[in-house]
C-alpha cells in the first residue's frame, strides 16, 4: 500500500493529543517528531467490487505530510501510546494496561514484538516498527474485529 493512499484517509477521525504527549528522552529516532495523536485510519481489504472498508486506530503525527514518520519511547504519554498498547494487546496478547503511559512494560512488550519480527529490538516505536507491526482492524460497516494486519501485509 502506498503511503499517499493512507494520507488521503487520515482525516476520518483525528484525535489530537498533542497537549498530553511528552517525550522524556532522546532515542535514536530523535530526528523524528514525537507522535502527537492517534486516529482512525480507513482503507480497503480486497480488490474492486469485493473490497470492504476497514478502520484501524494507530499512533501518528497530525501535522506532517507523512503522518507515520514519528516515534514513541519510554516517557511518552497520551493517546498515541494508548493506541500502541491496544495494538500490542489485541494482536500480540501482551496483557498491558492501556493507560497511555509508555513505561518499561510497554517498552519490553514492544521489544519482544520487534524481536519476533526480526527487527531491531530497541523497544521504541518508529516508522520501521509501524510498517512491520500488526494493528487491529475493524470493519467500518459494523465495527466488528476484522483481524490484525501490518502495512507490509497489505502491499
């Protein structure tokens, strides 16, 4: 899936959490801005007349062209962290409290997922992790769970 397709659909239900999102440390991805929002992003599963619209709630940056070019790390707080925690629970059974606080449990859960995906297991959420990690999808028509899928699986 092309990122511009995602960018066209971000306006679905943007939830701004910029005032409550704080970064505590400077990770390797410090050149990227902190994810400051989470949003329901729409897309299509399937092709042509057989395609069905689904929605996914994910962390993002709401003031840049490529909204997935942001990071989360220990010390970050807010709705983007909660969206990540919900995905870790729904798609990887990590058992986190979805409290919007990126602490050591969230870091360790994400590092385990990164390791299972063959990625650098630094416990930080950035563009590489966003691309490979699965997020829960919900059918737009009725909100029922439609499974978990990553960006690379939709290509």
